[in-house]
C-alpha cells in the first residue's frame, strides 16, 4: 500500500519568514495530494490540494509543488503569521473518478515565533 | 460550504459499553464517507470506507465486528464501537466528499475515553 513520509516533524520559524514542509510517497498510482491544517482538539481543515496533472498550485500565501518523477510534494507558506501555528499533514490517494481513503504523513508541528 | 458535523464531540464511558458516533454532511450529499482514528500526537489512520446503501470496506487490521458502520442515508454515517475497552480510547474523525470525489472535508472529531 501507499506510504507517505513527512519532514520535518517540528518546524519553528520567525513570524514573517517562510516555512517549507516536504513529503514523499511510494505508490506511483497516487494522483491526489491534499494538505491539511489541524488545530488542537479539532478535525483537519483542507488548506490546499494538487492533482498529478499539475506541477504547482498557489493560493495567496500558500503554495504546493509536486514532482511526480521523484514522488515528492511540498507545502510552502510565505509571510508566516502566529495563526499559522498548528500541525500540518500531507496526504496521498488515488482519486480516480471517485473518492478514495487518504494515507497521511506523520505531521509537522509548525511553530511561529513572534 | 462542505460542512461535516460529528456528534458527540466527547464521550467518557465504562469498559464494556457500546458507543455510537454520528457523522453528518450538513450542506451536501455524500455517497462515501470515511472513518479515521488518531492517537495522541500521531497521524490519522484510515479505518473504513462507508458507502451509502452498502456494506462498509474495512482497512486491514480493523475488526468489522468491533467497529460497526452504517450509512443509511446520503447525509449520515454512524460508527458504533462495540464493547469498548480502554485500548479503544482515541480520537475518531469522519470525512465526506461532495459529489463523490475529492477533496474530503472532515468533522471536528469525537474524543472517546474508556475507563
């Protein structure tokens, strides 16, 4: 089955700096890669996703890049703010034409230092 | 849009009790819902895929007789943890997909504590 590795497990950056979180996946059939933000005691919230026919996607301060050949994808957050502090999870699935369960990475605890 | 609601948010009960958790899609229909489990400071692990009107599909290692799933309508799936024991204590989270495809939208989870 699919295996998703995520690094780093903890990331501390100064407010205003950029943060980058990286993930690799093992199953070349995976073609859908979402990123979720989870705050303490809450469910994950989708922040951005990318499909395998696209190499990069951006939404304001958040961007995701995908390298299908190398089987890795990354989350980039620019101009970080204190409210960006949370646990971030990457995930992969074979979206196909319908819904498929997600395989998650182990998560990155992002800490924004004021 | 795409709001998923879970109930209850927190359950504390004695060992041996059965506990039912509800997952509702509030503003869309979901032919497929998913159930995940998350232990403290760990990632989410897929337990089962819930399909409206048919039997759920369980991941390897998840006991179907222990975790009963019912998806009787396009907006409601339930997970019943039968004869719960302390090792079943965890954070259970459901998700649902509008239009049958990605992305998945998650509920706020149910924290289950078995004494």
